[in-house]
C-alpha cells in the first residue's frame, strides 16, 4: 500500500536519517560525502531564498509503512507566485516503478492548490537519469544554470520549469 503524507520533524526525523543513509548514492553525487544526521534534520528547515518554511511541504512516500521517497516543496521562488521543488528523492527499491511520477503528481496538485503557475527545480548536470525523468514529466530548460565548486567537487545545476496552468497565459 502506498501513502504520501506530510512528514513531522519530531516523529519522522529518525526515518529521514535512515532514508538519507539508504540514498547515499545521491548525496555522494551532489555533495561528495555521505549525509549525516544534521543533513537529515536540515530537510525540515532548508528551502530556497525568501521562502517561508512554515508554508512549505515536507512529504514522505511510504510503501507498506516504510519511507521510500521524500519531497520538499516551497512557495515564492524564484518569483512570488512560483513553486519550487527543492528535493525529490526515491529509495533504490522505489526507483523505476512509477512512484516518482505519483509523488510528482501529488506535489503538482499541492502547487496548483496554492495557485502557483509554474513549478521550478534544479537538476545536476551530472545526473542525466534525473534530468531525463524531469523532461519526460514535462519540465523544460529555463536557460539558467549555475556552476558551483566546493573543494574538489564541481557542479553545474540547470533550472527547469513546468507550466502548471497550460493555456492560461
């Protein structure tokens, strides 16, 4: 049985810590090191600049009671009426089973309910499978990219967008 629900920082922190450890492949790609407990705790408070964490959604996708995916959705970035998907990550067991699409559909429903016209996200250039997923789901390049460097780790992140209200503009 699949369930998507809001995660609670007190009740669900241990689940998020364990989930982050299970998804070390992503964190090694993105940050060059495995996540620690503080990184998992930061999931409940991090967000894009100018966004109110109290208005954000921290979602968990559960299969048979086990946390197998999570997503962070914020509002007000890059523009006031926009939604931003800061993170969406699935466990190895959940990948390739259509669950990413179901979690994304839930996120898009929340964004539309908040009257957001667009949903933005950033995808690492070094994550071609992730980018292919986003493009299959209707996200398009915005033309904005950002290069970053942290010691030996160098990244290019591309901003993608999906129009949530097609035909209204």
